[in-house]
């Protein structure tokens, strides 16, 4: 285990934790206090750390994703598990704002002709944002939803094509690993680029002194 | 406090926690075990819950954002605080994959002419994703970075314009509240729509039986 730690850069206590949680398969026992770990273990540890540290998944969400990688599920189901792991939907009370918001999301899905199940967590997560905008007194922010949907539709098709193309010659497990990696880490890449693009837009529109330069343009 | 809990739908233990953490200002004392909470408190509680539950921020990140709302910082600085709260960058060892990835992000920023500081956490977060792709054996996923950047650039300008336009008549604090709300919750809305758009793309390209339909098109 010490050698696995050296080769992967992951600490021994962390490796023990992932073994206990079933995120890393046990090594092959070679003695009472000795087990053999191979290249597969090093690769799996890298995947676990990428999902947690770079993808920002909770341990519970990462376990769901890894279960899909290890399970006998189809590539379609594994992609679905990775997509679902990206949104967490807390339990919340239903009120007028949330039912109106849910109807607006259903309407958007129908308008775009998206093939999305009733249970897709994205529906509820999107409705939660619209309802929060309304409750906080900023309903106009919800008007951007069509711009967001358009942008995500264009990217999603290319993302899914890319993860499918990359895994087609390497067998099911490697293909599923790629699909899961691209889906989860792609979300982090998108948010990282949004942070930079927003910083750029703020600098252009406001300037570092905080003056609203967009007002001057009007 | 019982009445504040009823009006806001937030439990008394949670209210006490937010008071202790300085996320909610103290009420006006009216007796030894009595304090008065006004409409401002109800609104602040809604904002706290939206940042945590809908925005998915950690308590630490939400505190940074609220400090910007309450502080004497400019709208530009408050927007920056909200943007930065959206990415967490864990400490990680520098290796060849990470320095190559950092150079690719610097190159992207230069190519797009983005006005982004050296310290912007989006730089490091984007580089971490590219480095993870390389370490996991999927460097080709990083090729989508220009598509992502293009989409985020278009959205970010509209997002920042929208939060600036909405707050211009309501004074600094309300404007900052709006900027922070739109920035943080907008990220959640984007990811929720990505989940649905990806589910749609998976269904179109793979079908629920897991057959790769894109292969048939080729």
C-alpha cells in the first residue's frame, strides 16, 4: 500500500478510506499484511481523486458514478448516472413560486423538443433557481433561461459525441470511464471558464473603479 | 425568533446557526429573551438559503459573498467575490501535466483577449481539469475548451449586463445583492440545463438501449 501511495500521490489514510467505502477494489493478498496493487489501482485512484477534487463531487455522488463504471449498466445508463451526480436537489417545500417555476421548465423542455424524463434532476434544479429568483425579487434573471438552454444544447451534443468517439475501440469499461470523466469534469471546466468570462465582462462593463461603463454607452 | 422562523420557513436552530456565523445580523433587543426581526431579516434569510441550497455554496463561500454584500466594496469587487466563490481550487502538487495545462489556459486567455487577473481562480480550476484529462488518458477532451470559452463569453456579457441593469435604481446594497444572486444562481441554472441537454443528446445519439446511433450515421 505504501508503494501504491508513492505511485499515485494519494496518502495511505486516503487509500484506506476509499477501500473501506468500496471506491477502490481490494488488492490481491500476498501475505498477512501484504497485498498487491497493480496499474488498475493506480488508474482508479486517479479517477477517484479527479471526481472528488476536480469534479467537486461529494463522496456519495462519486460512489454512484463509480458504481456505474463497475456495474453491468449500458453506456447510456452510465452517462445518465454521471449527469445526475452533477446536480443535487435538496428537499424543499412546494409553494406557488416553485410550481410556477416547474411549469416554466416543462414549457422550455417542450419548446426545445428535448427528450428528458420526468425524473431528470435537472428539471427540479432549474425550477429551484427560477423560484429562488422570484422569491428574492429578481424574476427578470429567469429570462436568460433560453440563452442558457441554447448554449448548453449546442455544447452537449458535441460533448456526448466526443466521449462516445473516444471510447469506441477500448471496450465497455474504458468507454464508460471516459464518458463519466468527460461529463463530470466538463462541468467544472465550464464553470471555470464562466468565472473568467464574467471577470472579463465585469472589467469591460464596470472597470476596476466600479463605474458602470455600460451606462455611458446608452 | 419563532415568528421569523414561521415567516421565512427556516428552522430556529438554523437561524441561530446563521446568527452565530454572522450571516444574519442580530435582531433589535426588546427584552431579556426577546428580539425584533424585520422584513430585512426575512429577505436576508431567503438570500442565505438560496446561496447554500440552490447555489450549492459551502458555508465558508457563502460568508465571503455576504461579506461583500455588507461591506463597503464596489459593485465590481462584489461581482468578483461572487464569481470567485463558485470555484474551489484544492491544493495540489505541480507536475508536468499541470504546468502544461496552465500554459494552455494562459494561451486561451491571451487568444480571446480576456481581461483576467493572474490570481483569478478560474485559471487554476480550468488548468486542473485539463491536467486531470491528461493524467487519466483523455487529453482529447481538452480540445473542447474553445467551444466552452466561446459559449461562456457570449453568456457572461449578457449576464453581467442583466445584473447591472436590474440594480441601477435601487441603491448599492440591493444592486450588489442582485449581482451576487444572479452570478451564483446563474451557475446552478446553467449546470441544470446542461444535465437536461446532455440527457437529450445521449438519448438521441445512444438511445435507451445503449446502441451507439452516431455510428450508424457515419
